[in-house]
C-alpha cells in the first residue's frame, strides 16, 4: 500500500518523486498490486488524493493491479464513481480493484453534506447504482440522493462483469454487509488477530446465510516492517507508525472498530497482535500463519508512515520481495 | 503573452468501439502534441455519454501527464455545479502537484438534465451551487483552514490535502455561452473561456459586455484569453472542406440532442442549420495559410491569445488526426507567431 501520508512540513514535490521511485521498484520486483486509501482534509497530514494518484502511478507500474482501497462511497455520487473507475479500468488494461467502505469522519461527512444517519443507505444505494451502471447499457434508478434517468457510463469496464468489489468493514454489522453486497471483505490493517479469527468465522456464516460462495480472492492488509529483530523493527517505526495511529484515533477511527477494541492505546500495547514486525523469517512465518488461519490469498503490506524516510521504505520493499515473499510461497 | 496553441482531446467514440485501442491512440496523440511544441492539452467533461464513449476528464488528464511532460493540462471544463468543492479542490491540488504546476482549472455550469439528475442537483439551484462551490474551492486552495457553510456542504476547519504548486492557484477559466453567464465569468473568473459554438459576430458583441463587466468589478482585462474552436486543416482548401463536412454534422446532431443549443444566445440557437451556413465564422476550415489567417484574425478582433483546437470528430481515423496535428504545428504555428 502506497499510503502517501506525510507531515505538513515536508516538501511534497520531492515526496511525489520518491513515490514514483517506490512504485517503479514495486513493479520491477514483481509485486502484484499497489493500493491507495482515501481521506479528505487529512489534517495534520498531507496526502495525495487517491483517484488522481492511482491514475498517474499506473503509468509507472504497467504490470501491477491498482487497488482503490478504499473509496469513501457514502460521500460520492454513483455516476461519477462508476465513470471514473470504468475509465481507470480501461486505461489500466483491466487491472483495477474497486474497494469501498463507509467512512466515519465528521469533517468529511459535513463537507459532502451527508447526515450521519444516512451513510449506510447512501452507501448501499450508491453501490447498487454503480454495479448496474457497470453491467447495463442504460440505467433507470431513483435513489434518495440521485436519479439515473436512462443514464449510462462513458464506457464499459474491461473486466467482465466489472472490477472486483472489495468492501472494507470493521464492526460485525459491516462484515455482514460486506458478505451480502461485496465480492470480498477487505480486512483492514488495524484489526487485532484474535478479533479476526472470530470475525472470519462470522463472515463465513454470513456468506452461507446469503448463499454466496467463498470469495476466490480474499485480501488482508497489515502494517509490516522488517529489521534484524522484532525490537529493532519496533524502534525503527515507532515515531512514524505511532503518529499515524494516534491521529486515526483522534479522527474517530476507534468508533467503528469491532466491539472491545480501540486504537486509543499506548504504542506498545497497540502493536500487540496487530502489526507484523521482526526479521524476514519471523515476518514470513506470521504471514503464513494469517493466510492459513484466515484463508487470505492476497496480502497487502503497508511499510510507510508519516515522516518516515524514503530510504527506509525502499529497503523494506526490497527486503520483503527478496527475503519474505519466496518463504511465504514455499510455506503455503 | 505570446499566442498559445492548444489541442482539445475530445475523443468521442461510437458505443461499440474498442476503448483500449482508442485510449492508446489518444496517448499517441498526447505524446505527439507534446513533441511538436504545442502549449496545452484540454479535456472536457460529460457524464452519461451514450451513444458515445469518452474518457472521463480527471482520470485521463492524470494518466497523460507522464506522456506529455511539457504541456499545460486544461480541465476545460469541470461541471462545477455537479460536484462537491472539497473533492474538486483536493483532486486539482494533487494534479497540480503531480504535474509540476501545469494545471488549468476550467469550470462551467453544465446544462444536461441526465447529469443534473444523476448528481442530485435541482435545475434551479445550479447557479447557487456553482458560485458557492467556486468560492469554496478558491478558499481551500488559498487559506490554511476553511470554515464555510454552503447550501449543500459545510467546511468545518477543512484543509486541502497537498499544497498548490501554482501561486496562488491554477488559473480559473470560466466557460460561458449566454450573456448572463459571461457577466458571471467576468465577476468570478481569472478569464472567460470563449466557447467553440458561437459565431465571431456574437462573440464580438459579448466581448463588449465582458469588458464592461470587468470594468464594473474593477478587474483588469485578463493576460490570457482562451477560445476553443473546431479546426479542420488540410494541405489544400478543398481537402479541408471535404475533411470537415461529415464530422461537423455528426457532432452537432449529438449536441442538439443533448440540449446544448438551449444554453446558447437566441440568435445562435439553431445549430442544426445546413453545414455551409453553420461552418461560416464558427469553425476554422482551410489550408495552413487560411487557418493561420483565421488565428490571427481571432487574435486581432477578439483579443484571444490561446486558441484551443479540436481536430478529432467522431469516427475520424487516427492517421488523419496525427496528420492535422503535424500540419498545424509545422505550417500554421510559425505563420501565426510571425504575424
């Protein structure tokens, strides 16, 4: 995941050039995909906007899939999103993944004029409209906040029937929704491992309830950092990852977390059972463990947090590809 | 300001056309435009384009940045009444940064019912939304933190996600057809972006109105004044006329069905007139000398110094487009510069 969040003192032109280098390296090393999240008004960070960034980066990573992970779908209008992502699917030669989730931040909901209680309804109507626009020539559908009156996309998607739809979900009710309306549940970086074991069983039961097959592709995102030892890895990332999570907690991300969990913890408590740190062997073993227990077959790592130097990111991208990926492939 | 030469990559294609192939052709056009020394690439915006296919504006402009590293990139125009200002301000801030400060932000009201309905915008509220959105976008681009309550958004200490490259922000061009819209362009924009459909005599009358309105708001005449025109240039006059005829008809039949004519001043409203009558003083059709003369005339009569040509009508083959781009760059641009 090319998170691309930075502190507000940084030279963003230089950071953009570094990001291009990172993506070129990912492509050269044979990574399968890169993901970019979505926030507006990401105070106190700078952050490139998801959609423009993905469109620009695809030029430098011609062999990779691009993951919009995730789009804050309740905020947007479905025709706009359907058309933008159809164009991206065509421009990338059918390499797009469409991730979607609800979002939770007041500043975003207010800016997009979404009353808090209406988020779920908007999310579901928007997703239905997008799916219909992607699969039908002309669409008639009246939502509460839009009306498709014989509307069409500006071009059909390349992927048949459309790009995979991954749904981000934290709380059980959202996991249930992901099973009902998504092609896969996109598991976040901040779920605790023990919570996940429980929720994965819950997700499977929901799939059965809706008579839907087990997803052929199941993505999991984790914060990962490789160093000589677990302690060295934690010390190296502490200032950057710590800032990220204290900010997300202040933004309100702890609100929609699974019951009994919060991000409002001291860093050493926060990382337990949640992030993957260690030497290459330890990291590989833990990833294998996740994949076996959860059934994950698409593992998305984040290794850059606000303020972290470019060289650390490049080294970790390289180490992960050379020392971890072969071990995981062998171990599975 | 020296005369700027721009190209609009409209790229309207038939519904059953293979867009992967067409996209690669558009990338080839972008590379050629950059190499030939044009100043700017423009991409317009429409949603729900059936029975045509079209690349959407923002994704396309972001993708071609790397193919065309020297030209300015003009979003001409964004249908600003439809969108949320936080989203638009943020997209264009990232685009300005990624392009090294090469963005132009064009905006206008829009007129198609299918778009207004799809975005949940009631027709009578378009102007209010447009004006509020533009103010919010401008403030997000220039202020540290923005608090502003609009009719359909509330910025509560909101901040832009990356700093703008251009100081204070990308130029704001406002597209306007009707007199009332031209007054708004004078009041709100960095310049009026003259549209491709109106006759020169109409534009001359409207230019007086534009100047009057600028004076009223104590604003200087813009340093850069852009116009878009359909340009059909071929080695000889007869070839140019032959080239133009089918595309002009097809294009305007499509616009007619979309309702574009209703947004035009009364005297210009019938855009389905016979081709010859339609083309006169509205499109630029001719050999390189004639096209150069027209460019110079537009500059002298209207004061425009950035002419954005659309060359690819629906169904025009790629080879023809590339030939026109080369011909204009090699034989028209030097003549216009010399004059």
